């Protein structure tokens, strides 16, 4: 790596371009060196520039042209790329808090391209620090873990949107709601949060049965279906079969989680329970 931290980023873009990888990404202003006079939010407000205003700089690093564009949305957004720049400027629909309505603002090509590949404006916003896991810690590995969680969740959300688009089904959850939903699901593992319409499947019935008091002996779904060490054992007492809808009694139970299940001439609840 380059010793001068200010040169690391342009060098990386140039290196990737030489390897045939065109890149585009948001950049931290401080990472671009002092030669680039990028106006601060103060300057922009002082000059009363309109929302949508943009400026472009082109630099050459190791024979690669690197374009840097500053776009003034609500705050300045800075992106660098080895293949796309300011032109051609199109418009983007943005909500104006002051006017309380949607307005058209100028939007440079680099932003359009970024959003195309990053799944929409929300993604860019998220990179500006929205909905990031904010837990102050000095332990670097925890920061890394939180960052990976954030990235994973954003990718999951983008997939969710993409699947919705492909199947023409609505995807009402915004990134924030989606994250909340995932968190809730993980905390309440096994609880059916999205009540499916129509007749619940047997799997759902096992899941809901699991949640009733006094039946906490039923294993979580992932354990039930893991096909590992579910050996049948013979018990001392005849017990009610725990398979939903089965009224039978049985001596047999699954050793892994001690769940009574019948297996006889008529029923094979033992098998059904595990698949
Ligand atoms: Zn089992
Ligand atoms: Zn049974």
C-alpha cells in the first residue's frame, strides 16, 4: 500500500482499472488530497447554490483518468470513478422539505450510475450513515462485525427488493423496517411473525405448537430439520404423540430433543416430524 494516505484511494482506482476493473464509489473528502478544492457545505450554503449543483475534477494517476464529482443534494456527496463522470446531467425526483413537495433536481451521470448499481437512493443514503449500527466500541473486531452485519443486511434488503420486482409483488419494507424485521425474527426465533393467509402448513403448526406454554420441549425448526442424531428411543411410559393433529399415544421418542412421536402400522409421525 501507498504510504501517503491521500494517495491510496486514487492509486487503488488506477490499479483496478489496469486490471480491467472499472470502479465507482463514494469517497471521503479527506482521502483525496489537498490539491482538490472541494467546497465544504458552508461554502455551498454561502454561495446559495441550488440543490442538484455539481462540480467535476479530473486527475491522472498512473495513466488512468480519475473523475471526481461533488454533487450537492441535501449535503455534498462525493464520488470518484474511472469510467463515468458528471455528463450527461439528468434530473432526479427529490422531496423538498421546505416546499413540502417533490421537485426535480439536476443529477450528474455518476450518481445515476451509482444508484443504478446500488439499488436506489436509499442505498446511497445508507452509506451516508443512515441506519448504521451505532455501538461505540474500541474493539476493532466488534466494529468489523457490526460493519459486516450492516453490509449483509443491506445486501439482503436489495435481494428482497429484486425478488419483489421480478415476481411483481410489492416490497413495502423500507431498509429501516427490513432491518427491524430481521432483528425481531432473530430475537423471537421460531415465532411466526408473518401470519400466512389460508390454511397453515404443518410446519407452521409445529412452529406455533412450539410456542404454547408447557410444550417448550419442541425443538426449533433448524434443529428439527437438521437430520442429525435424531434416533428413536423407547420410553417407559406411553405418551401423547407431539405431532400436530395426531391423537395417538406412543412409547417412541426422538432422542435428540425427547419428543414423543408415533411410528406404527398406520402412522409415521416420527418421519413426518423431521421433514
Ligand atoms: Zn428429532
Ligand atoms: Zn403421531
